[in-house]
C-alpha cells in the first residue's frame, strides 16, 4: 500500500473525503472494529459487532514486563488473552458472546480494565489478571472506550462519546465520580462520528472541528476498485444520517 492522505470533495457541502493509505488498520478503529456490510453496520459503531476473523491486536505489557495482554478474535469474537513475553503460556481471560477488547493493566499487575459490549454497547469492565468474573464500571448509552490507569492505580481515564464526538473522562477505579476532562471540537454537531470496519476495508467520519464539514477517512484492503465502492457507500451513509439529523 502506498502512503499519504488525499482529499477528495464529496457531493454534499458538509462532507469531504480523506483517503488514508498509510496503514492497514488504525489502532483507534481496531478498538471498535466489527465486520459486515459497510452501510448496514454504520449504526452499530458502539453497539458491538464482530471483529475481523483471526486477528490479534491491541497488545499491552504487564507492569513487570513478564506478560502481554491483547485482543484476539481467534475463537470467533473479540476476547482478552494473556501470553508470556516469550510467546508461551497463552491463556484466554474472557469468554462472552459479545466482544471484549482494549485491555489495560493496573499498575500493580493484578487487574485488567477493558472495553466490552456484553451489555449492549461499549462499556468499561474490570477483571482479575488471572481471569474470572468481571465488574462493570461504566453505564452509558453512548459508548466508553480505551481505559488507561493513573500511575497510582486509583483512577482510570477513558474516551467516551457521551456528548457527540469522543471526549476524555476520568473516574475512580471502582467506576465512581466520573468527570469529563476535555471538550473536543465538533461536539454538538448532528453526527458525532462513525467508525466502520469490514473485511474489504474501513471508513471513519468525524466533524472537522475547524470547518463546517465532516472529514471521512477510508482505506481498502482489496485494491482501488474496492476503495471506490467504500467511498460511495460511506457517502450514502453520511448523507442519510445527516439528512435525518438535520430534520430534512
């Protein structure tokens, strides 16, 4: 794949295409990846669809450097696994029909926070690093993602779409005292963002934040013809969503 970003005008005045060809899959999209048709899957960005098959992603080192937690779809859907740093002693930590992904070790190495869709949309959970039942930390219909521990282990920062586009939030390690830290450009727009990943490629859209347009990034895993199809389907999805949001 060639690198670089190309801007392509779209038919609507509020949408522009940015075709990203630099990397196969971005870490941000992997965190909320799901498979299926592009147009049909757009509504499920935070509802938890199945990730691409047989992928190992989102590695996270344990604090002592002896183990790595990661997300894998090797058993059919996204689950959290742990492996020794030399590649041995692979063990599955979570087992749920929904998707569990984006693991983050606590500083003492005893717990792992992660994102799961087991209750209908993306929420943060906390489990023992050796496996077992997990505790639900957040309860938001908007979707909470990408947990990150404070150095003393008392707080967890995360990204959430509670006000449209993603903002940063922080809470204590028990899931209490949630506080918003940032106000991202684009909050208040009719469409906060869309992320769609399928076997043929991906696209993601968000408000520009500096212009009255939406920027859309797309990539094909199957060549230029598939990229053109992704662009066409993405524009159809965005046109319909914006038309509905604006009450047209």
